[in-house]
C-alpha cells in the first residue's frame, strides 16, 4: 500500500473513533434512570452548626421530572422523605434542579453532570443554606 493511503486511513480511523466517543449536548434525556446519592450540609439560619447527612436515590425520567427517597440525620434527628421535583439541563451538562417533599417547601440546586453522564454533583442555591450531594448510577 502506498504510504499516503496508510496515513489517510489512520487519520480517518482516528476521526471516526473520536467522534463515536463524543457525547451529544445535554438535554433532559441525559439524566434518565436511577442514581444513588450521598450528601451533607447545614442550614445556618434555622439551626446553626447542626450537621445534616443524607443518603438516597433519585429517579430521573428523561423528560425533566424526578422522584426518589432519602434517609437523613439532622443533628441526630432521623427522617425518611419521599422526593419529587424537576430538572432543566443546559447543553454543557450543567443545570438546575428543584426538589420538593423534603419537610416543607421546595429546594433549589445547581447540578453538574460528568461527561459520561454516570455521576453528578449538586449544590444548594437557597440563601442561608449550605448543602452538597453527589449522585451516581
């Protein structure tokens, strides 16, 4: 085989393999299925210095809605809550998430999804609150 043909073949194969591994921009379908999570935080305005721990599951429907449940300890006070909410991803796999079902009211979060879409992180965006959670398939 001529050297130019071999070189063109190698370049073509490299381009095909790199584009096959590339992810499409994120949309609601990027989060679909069951993810387990762990998290911690504080709500300084309500209970200064009281640590909160959470473990649970999010189930994303691939269309912008989520359900789930969590077990939590808030300074030693145990709770089990059902979760419901919505999420809106941006093309770069970041976005916003709103959770209800946790005590009273809704909680607002920003999320960051990994490139492989198997893991993500959220941070609470309500004033006076400090909380993070990590989730994975």
